[in-house]
C-alpha cells in the first residue's frame, strides 16, 4: 500500500486478489473503489514524490511500466513495455518522475529468468550485467526471486526473497560491494527510503529494521511478530509512514492489529482491526484503514495511544489527533 498524505488517498495491489487492478481509498470522501489498469498477473506500485507513482505490470512474457498521479490513478500518463512490441504512449515528460531501475521475472525464448531493466530515453533496456552476482550466485532461483531494486544516491540496493539481507551495488565502481544483514530471518524484504534523514525502514520476516544510508549501519531492529503456538514462523505485514514521516504504521496480520511507533521502535499506539490486516495507513482524522490478507476487504479502526504519546501529540497539535 502506498499513501499520498496531502490528499489522503491510498493505492494498493494484492496480486493474488486484485491482479491487474488498483484498489483505491479516497479518505476525503470515505470511498473505496477498484481501477482496472491492465490484464497483468499482478502489479507492483512504487511511490514517488509529489503524488506520482509508478506501476509495474507483470506478465508471463514481459512487463509494462506506467506512470500515474493520485489526482487520477486510472490515467496512464506515459507507458512502455519490454520486450518492445509497439506498446508505448503518453507524454514522455513524466518519465522524469519515475524510477530509472526495475526488476522483474519473465520468460523469453522459453527461458524464465529475473532481470534488471533500466529506463533510457523512454525505453526499457536490459541491464543484467549489474545483477551478475545474482545470476552467478548460489541462489535457488525457483524460491529466491529477485524482488526489488532501490536507487539511493550512488548505490543500488537489491532485495531477494528468502534472504535476510540487502545487496548493495556501487554504481560508481560498477560492482557489488557488500551484503547488509537484516533481522527477521529469511523473509521478503521491503525498503522505504527517507531522503531528508538519509535513513531506511526495512521490513523482513518477523522484524522491522532501521538503517542509516549514510554509513549502511543498523540503527534499530526489533521482532514484532511471534512464532505461532505450533512453531510456525509468522511474518509481519506491510508498513506505511505517517505524521511527517516520523511515525511508522505497521500491520500484523497474525495478531489482527496495527502498531504505531517512532524510530526508537517503541510501540506508542495500537489499533485492533481484527481479521488479518496485511497493510494499513493512518489517516489525518486518526482512523486506521487496512486490508484483510485473505479477502482484500477494507478494515477500519482507531489508533489508541499510550498516555505519554497522547500528551506529545496534544502539545504538538497534530491535526489528526483527538485527545
């Protein structure tokens, strides 16, 4: 789930339910609706600045990248595909708001593989030399998918499913330089970069991690989902940022709740949503909006803060806080 704080609009794609459609929630009018973008197997949505977001449409034999804005999520501002089949259009000026790098797995000439693609002059080109460490590594490609790339200053950070780490590629040196370990055990890491603080929030397995991008050192890490009574490892859900990017709002599907915390990772608020909230956000009116992991149903509740945090929020006159 991604969230445009200024206009209180969220977009989500739970691929196993939504496939090629976006789930949209408009907090200003308290309305949810679906936007069918394509017939893709599933979508990956990437938040950008100023209300823009990128969508990766995943197909068996390739991908399409499209640019959107929260003012009209259904509108494709510009788009292109790989392999190139004439499927492109829109206004090329919008590419400047989109990422330069994308990862995807698809089949070409009968072979399925994971690729790194780079946007050049409005077209996607393969840049697999930068992921030779992955193709030549000791990975189980059937289970350890290359799931994401994050372009952070002079580095590319790669995530691999089932790996408790990030892989840092130095663009200046044009080589993989290190693996950054994460708490949470084998999981499916997701990275959120905060440029103003030059720091990263990273979810992985049962834990959250907070890392400095200025030195790539772990600042905080904490387990937030306990193992089940039968000994099965349970994972946390997705997270979003709220209140001027100082609050992390974390979903816990196997606990039926959503937690609020600052970068010290001390829980300062809890919202009991019930069912299995796999992603959620905090609205300006203090409500928490989430989605159920099994059905995609919208869940709604109020964040209940501990006493000390209520005093801080009240004194700071946070617009959505109700004493």
